[in-house]
C-alpha cells in the first residue's frame, strides 16, 4: 500500500513473483498435491460446507459408499479400521469436502 518508486526493479520483480504465485494457486482453486487430486477425483470440490454435503449424501445413497471406497484406496482399509470413530468422521468429513 505504500508508495513505491516507479523505477524500482526490486518492486517490479516482487510484484511479478506475487502475481505468478497467485496464478498458480488460482489455477488449482487453492488446493495442491493430494488435496487437489482428492477434490478432483471425488467430485466434492464444489461443496461449500458440511450442511450442503449432508443434503447431497442424504439424496444420493451411493455417494457415501463411493467416498468410503476412495478413502480405502487412498489411506488403506487397515489404517481406516484403526481409527477412533471421531477421527474417522473428521477424516471422512474433510475428505468429502475436498480439504485433504
């Protein structure tokens, strides 16, 4: 926000770097790595919150089963079975909302 010297090469390079980083993040919707892959492969990237996801799952009985199959492929069935119910729910919720 501060006034900068228009001839400053450092400021210009910094602005270019910030714009480049912004475009990288914007091109994936802010997700990277496994989070981006999960969101794209599950189709849940468009859900905004838990309530919206809950309505979807209530109306599509196959959706929860498909999510569990993908989670088992991603994390391994044995690892999922070791989790406490609260840990599993948190993982399921975050996975479904594309946060992982």
